[in-house]
C-alpha cells in the first residue's frame, strides 16, 4: 500500500466518485488513477466502490471505513510535513562542533562570525581535540559536526563532505639559513635540521613520515605538539624548524618568523566536515556547512540525504574543484 494510492482514493471520494475529475485535481491521468485504485483493491482483497458499467456508483461499507482511516493517515502525513518544515525553518537552537586547534584557530573564526550574524539565537559549542578525541565525541553523540583532516577510518558512521585542501608551510626564524636558499626547498634540506611538528604528523602512517621515507631520509623530530601556536613558540626558542598547516602561517608572526611554502614536498591534505547519517539537518546547520564549504549546494545536500554509503558521497564531488587554503601571503617565501 502506498500513500499515493490513499491520496487517489480520497480524491475520488471527494470528487463525487468521478475518476476524471479526481485525476484533474491531482494533475495526473485518469488511467493512472484507475490503475492505482485497482491495485489497492487487489492488495486489500476488498471492493471499495460499487460500479455501474465503467463508472463508480457508490461506496461499499468496507470502502467507507477505509476512506475514513485514509483521511486520518493523510492528515498525519500533513502534520509530519508541517512539523518537519517548522523544525527546518526554526532559527533557534544549538550547534556543537568538534575540530582540531588549527581549524578552530585559523579557519573557523570568520565562518563563525558570519554564522552568528545570520543566526544570533543559535548557541555554538566548539570543542577542540585530536582526530581520536573528536572520534570519541562522535561516538558519545556529543556533537553535531566533526571537522578534521584525513583519519576517515575513525569516522565510518559519518557522512564526510570535502571542505578544502591545504599544503604545509615551513616556519623558521628570520635570517635562518633556509630563508636564503635561491632554489626550491627539498626534503633533504629539511632532514638536515631538527624538526618541530604536530603530534599526529609522525605517528603511524603519517604522510609526512612517508614522504621522508620515500626519499630514504630519516627526519630528526625533536618536539611534537597538537597546537600550531605551541610549535611556533618552540621555533622561536631555536628548538628546530617548524612544519605546520599552511593556514597557520599567520600574518601576525611575520615580525620574527618566516613561512616557506612547502607545496609539493608533502601530499596535499583535504579537510572535511561530517555529520551522522541519521541527522535531521535544520536550516542553520545546512547554512553552516555551506559557509564552511561553499561548493556544497542544496542539490548536494538532498543527494547526500539519499546516499547509502560514503562512496556515493565521494562520487558527488569527484569533479568538484575544491578551494586551496593558505595562510598569510605577506611574508611567505614562495617555492622556487
């Protein structure tokens, strides 16, 4: 039994048992309405209308009871649609986001400022952590959105939408030897110095570690931290050469630090935003996604709602050129 069949049944009853008039009211064809009525009667094993020739002549006792119940069902369908519409349009509520320090510090401030201007009555909760900590928050159902880079295997229960791509920057004090190179920086150059980088960067199957290994190099990692600002603090102390996400190359740092473009030295990374497959996205949630990833259209959101796997979501963005984020252009030494 389909809701469409009940809709057709009520249209027939409300149009004097005239199937042609019912079809016109529903903007469909008379044969289509007749077919669905026949299928409904066959499924129920009941005759809903009496007939005189090819025309409907009256409503049977069973038919009247089914029509009455169909009205209740369709009224509830309308109530559900109305409730969903109200829920979607509501501009009050809360939004909890879990992300890394780099995203919270260097990417999200402008997005959140714009979001707050659009939805001043929505409370925002921003949680920071490593990918593993974010995955724990997802497992505890404590957040609406997760924003991270890589580590997709930790988030199999989420639908992941690509946000943007980024490279890395090498951070050194002014007058450092690496700032005086008249050629493109190489991994061999970096391997000559002690390195300061993210905790996750050299754990497990880190893309940075693989990049060095593929050149037969063993990096000298002397300090790791989760926070790019902490990394820069220790670079200032002379502990080593920093490797950070390009977004962390802040213009405010240029008074004593130099960012060297490392595009091509390491694999380019993709940052994504994810939410649970069973989430009901309210309007302000969709707008947050689109502020973070403007290439995600309303059509994409609708297609993602119908997707049954991450593979289907990935296919939607195969031909979409993602933006590439970087940090402060002023003061960055470009790769030669």
